[in-house]
C-alpha cells in the first residue's frame, strides 16, 4: 500500500513536469538575503523611465538650453534637447531606474535658467511635461 502511494506520487510528479509545471514558468528561490537585495537593486537598475519635456522658448530667444533632470534623493544630469515639434523643443529621455516623480529645470549647462524647478509624475514608466 505504501509503495502504491509512492508510485502514484512519483507518476503524478512526472506528469506535471512533462506538461510544464503547475502554472507559469519555473521559479527558483534563493534564501541568501544579501543575494536577494543585490538582485532587487540590479532589477531596479535595468528598468527605465521615459521623460518627455516640451519647451517653447520666448520669441527671439536663441540661447541653447537643455534640461537638468533629477529624482528626489539622487544627483541630476543635464541633457540636450533631442528634437522639435510644432510646440518647440523636445527632450525625449530614457532614464535608468523606475521613478514615480522626476524634477527638471530648463537651463543652459552654465545655469542660465528659464523658469524654476518643475516636477513630473510618471505613470507606467512615462512622464511628460
């Protein structure tokens, strides 16, 4: 009787493996906390957030500006505008990381700002202003 139950369990397990598992892809578990933290950090670093900033300079303004972008608690970086549309200049940026809120200033590399700090919230990895 014990051998029969054992055989049934083994056959049921083999059948499950043959059809691809119970549901979804196989999952491996690593119980080393340090490795899990590193994996979570790596996953966050591979995600991107797209930020699109539209900017219309004042009439006759020929100063070459760009966008200085940062997220709360992180250092920022200055980017050139990447193109134009019917409104004016556009910066379409793919930022490493997953951000719900990003901040930006329209400025030159030597900090001749046009306006003040602005904040954009993103939904589904996209923020647009």
